[in-house]
C-alpha cells in the first residue's frame, strides 16, 4: 500500500518552540525600535548639521565595525557559547542607546558625539550578528530550519515597514530622545529571553583557538570561488546601493515634509521589502539567481534616477516601494548564496565575511555619496549612484552565483581516522602530508587538471601550501603535497571533508593506474624538550625530527 506523502509543515511551525517563539517576538519589537532609531539619528544629525556628508557618515559609523570585526566575530560565534556572546552584546547596545537618549534629552548631544555613539552601537552589533544568525539551528529541528530563517526575514521586513513610519511620527511629535529610550528597553527585553534559554553545550573536537579559527575562515573565503563571487558582487552593489538610503534624510528634507517624509520614505522601502519577500519564491522558480540580482540592480538604478529628479512625497513613496522589492531581491539572493556556499563548520565565519564586505560597502559608499552631495548636490549624487548600479549589474555578470545551492557540504567521512604509531599532541606541527599516485602517460594532463580542484579544496580546509610534483626519474609517479598548521588542524580536516570535495578526489582517482592505490604519509615537525638549553635552541632555529606515519591509502584520503 502506498504511503501518503508527508504533510507540509505550516510556515508558523517554528513558533511552536518556546525559546524560538520568545526570541523571535522580542527581536521583532527590537528591530522595529531600531528602525525608529535610524529615523531619530538621521533627523537629529540633520538638525544638528545641514552637511550631507555628516548625515551619510552616520551610516558609515555604524557599518565600519562590521568591516573591522567581521572575521573575529564569526570565529567567536563558531567556537564560544553563543548565548553568552548575545547577552553581552545586547546589554552593550542597551547601554549605548541609554547614553544616547540621555545626552539627547539633556541637549548635550553634538554631531561628533552622535557619530561616536553610532560607532559604538555598530561595534556591539558587529559582534552580535554572527552569533545571532548561527544560533537559529540550535533552537529548531533540522527540518524546520528553513522555515525559521524565513520567519526571521519576515520579522525584519515587518520592522522595516513599521519602524520608520512610527519613528517619523514620534520624532515629529516628541523629538528623537524618546525613540532612543524605547529602543534601549527593547534590547533589555531580548536579554530577559536569553536568560531563560538554557543552551545545551556542544563539543567540537579538537577545539579551535580564536586566532586559528580566524585564519581558517580567511583561508576558506579566499579559496572558495562561489563565496568570492558573492563577496565581490555584494561589495559592488552596496557601494552604490547604500547611498540611496544614506542620503534619504536629505531627500526627505528637500520634500518640505520633514521627519514624517523620512519615515514614509523608509517605510515605503520596508513595505516593498515585505512584498518582495512574498514574491521571491515565485521569481526564483522562474529566473536564475544571477538574473534576479542583475534585474534588481537595474531596477534600483531607475529608483535612484527618480530620487534625483522628484521631490513630491506622493510620487516618491510608491517608487520607494518598488525600490524595496528590488533591494530585498538582491540582498536576500546574495545572503542565501553566501550560506549555501559554506559548509556548517565555517558558516559563522563565512557569514561574517559576507557581513564584513557588505558593511564595508555600506560604510564606504555612504561616505562617498555624502561627499558627492556636499561638493555638488543631491541630484548629482543620486545620478552617479544610478550609473554605478547599472554598470555593476552589467559588468559583473561574469561572476556567476548560480549553482551553489547544489553543492553537498555534508561531511563524507571517507578519510576515516589516520593510522598513527602513537597519537601526536594536537598542537604538534606543522604537518606535511604526501600522497603518491601512479598515473599512466595518456592521463597526465587530465590528472593535473583534476588535481587543481583537489588542491583548491585542500586550501579551503586548512592547507597553508599545496603542490603537485612529478618524479623526473619515474614520470608516472606523482606526489601531492600540502602543509597544515598542526596535528589538530589536520584532524579537523578529516572530520570536515565534504561530499562535494570527495567528488573532486574521485574524479582524480579515476585517472590513477588501475590496480594501484595512493600511498599516504604524514610528517610532523617536532620541537626539542623545552628547558633553558631547549629554549635557546628554539630561538636559534627549529630542529626537525620527521615522524613518518603510514596510512593504508584506502579511500583515497589522508
């Protein structure tokens, strides 16, 4: 008898889990208040200084810490207790907003103090975001994770719609000070929920140190072509696209409607983003992710032209709704691509690299277009933004992102455990791995090409250097060689190698002489015993003692 197909879960299924439901609810209110704060800060700077550059530098001040702290924050999210990180960062943001509220309500605020507090808020946010995004898989079963990610996106876009409009109304009625007070209190509400979360500890063996984890994240990003494509396209898009919202306080001022206009313009973009989130699944089913990003960039370029030429709120608001659809289409597509290009062990660091590049584009773009608006005028700045978005959408088509969703990052386990004569210490190293293969002459070129993909995978997983050698005396003999930091790093490589990387290895192994097996050797650099004499010798140079450990070569790994 045919079993009925399992019933699809409701989009609200993740809300059945108490901790996720409480955190999601608290975060929605916190995001609404944060968008209200964006209006309050923008309008406060406009009243303190009429300089478009200083107004745009507000966005730069909040975004710059993401560039400076991106990889360290991702490493901390991957190796430390995320709950404790979130408690510290949420309390820090509440404190900064309380100080901002105090100096605003007492009249002690200045443009440069406002920029300093915006920078402090951005610093806490930069440390918070990787841990926040990485915590979702701990709160939900695996089959509900996509629904949870979608709900988080819906919550942010609802806040993007309501927050600016509410912020504009409150600022117009009572000034920006009360907005900052409300935002500070919402962070305390998130802290209260985090205190209730009893996170079960997770162990990853062998454990990583912070600096090593940062280096591993950097190596992965540098040697992952799909992730590099996402990062380049995100930087180019944000360098221009960020100027549309960064200059919006000046645009609102020129409409003659004040803070209410700013709230409506930002709210219109938020409404478009919510609408775009609903339409995205249908659009993705019909066109590729690359075409979606290109179309979104060109649409946003047209919106920038409208911002350059129109000053009527009734006309600008619906155009900003269209801009919101284009905005969420591009950003959501690139965010999803960044996650799909990364295996679980480095996801926090990969997302941090994405946020770092994203926010660097925001910081640099906001400062650039603020300077253009100051030296020329707002119309010129928006026209230049439009030209940049259109050029980027056309010129970067070669950096294709489509296809990352099909990569299988599941750990393959096909290497198994290395066979050793006594387990070396985890900190022992560097480690050199040699893999010898016999390849017949007719397969030499194909083998070299296949091994280039293998080498790139080795570098992603921690190889400091990788090379492929051919024996001059026995040309059929090839030796693959790579160096890793330590024995612990090599063991992590064993546990992380994915099904996608196994495919590269299998393609190369098919070209090895039939009946032969790759022979794998490990070599560890060891230090002499540390006493006074050993310390002196260590300063003069490292003495290498090679410990050779032979693997049986089955499975084609090390």
